[in-house]
C-alpha cells in the first residue's frame, strides 16, 4: 500500500509561504517563488485554487488594478496541519506494515534522540498506558 501525502511538493511549498505571510495573492506567492525557480503564474494560480478546494486556504475577492483578484488566507495553522498529517501518516504506516513499523520507528527514534528527549517520550508512553488502564478499569 502506498503512503498518501496530504500535499504535493508545490502545494507544500506554497503552504509554507502562506503560513509565513498569513494573507497573500497569487501574484505575491508567484513573486516569492519565481526568485527560487522558473514557474508560471498560472501554475501558482491553479495550485492555490486546488488548495482552496481541498480546504487548506480560504479566499476573498478583492478589486484591484485590471480587475478582481483573490486574497488567500490559511485555514489551518502550520502546527495543526503537522499534527493531523503526522497522525494520518502514522496510521497509514501502522495499517500497512503493522507492529514491525512501530518497532522500527522506536529503534530509529532511539538513535536520534538524546537522553532527555527519550525520557520525555517514555513519560508520554506511561501517560498513554495509564489512560488505557483507567479506561479499562472503568468499564
């Protein structure tokens, strides 16, 4: 089973800019991105419209030079997005690969985390274990 991402690479790049700017037009995002890479204004417009349709951005019509344009605004904080995406990814991995994935993740975490970070993780696991025991005992 393939792991699905909530956003494609360009969508994620645009969202990072949107989280920084909070409110932007297609042109403003285009100006930021075109400094780093060659990209068409229409590509940015299409991608931001797709982000709007997916529910990541809201938009309002504004009058401007040459007609109307959209002001886009983020609908969800970066932190909220990261929490939902991480939870979704973890669920997909566990559903696809089972307990072995959990064990491999723990092994990789233990290699990268320092002792203080591991202690914090253990505390969190103990809280979860206690909540499960409390729930089991109350039933």
